[in-house]
C-alpha cells in the first residue's frame, strides 16, 4: 500500500469506528440501558437524544455514500 492509500484506509477505519460507536450509544439510549439522571430529564430525554444520534449518524452515512458516488 502506498502512503496515500494507507492514510485513506486509516481515515476510513476511524470514520467506521465513529459510526459504530455512535449507533451503539444511540441504540443504548433508546433501549433504556443507558439513561440520564432523573434531574437531567431521565429516560425520556435519553430516548429522544438516542433517536437524534441514530438519525443524524444514518444521515451522515447516506451523505458520505452520496459523496463517494459523485
């Protein structure tokens, strides 16, 4: 692998890791296994935040795919 292709590969791995972590945290917040303290909004706010994380992450994946196609 050349220097440029190795950098692209590492960049892709970091991006993929970020997507996986974001989806894991988002689904944990939606499912209730990860919540916020009651004084900060509790499970309801965590569920809303979880959906925001999941939707924006999936939107980012779709936009990245569109960018690669162009």
